[in-house]
């Protein structure tokens, strides 16, 4: 999994724009086809819903 801060500045600006325009948070961001290329925002509803399953995936990819 990636950290949101690992994304390029242009991607972060675009995500911020979308969040403001849609008045919603981007809790799951995919930057590629592999699960290691995914950002799950900490503390968001998706992380709460995934719970232990997210922790298992993070452990499998070495986080």
C-alpha cells in the first residue's frame, strides 16, 4: 500500500480538487493494478469497514 504523500504533487492536487468539488473524501485511491499501488486513507469509513482485513493485506505487503 502506498501512503498518500507518496503520490506526485499533480495527483494530490487533483484529488484535493475532486474532494472539494464532490464534497466527499477519497478514502481509496488506486494508482495501478496491484494492491500495493493503493492508498487507503487512515481513519476513513473504508478503513473502519475493512478492519482486520486491511491489516492482513498491509502485513502481507510488508507494512
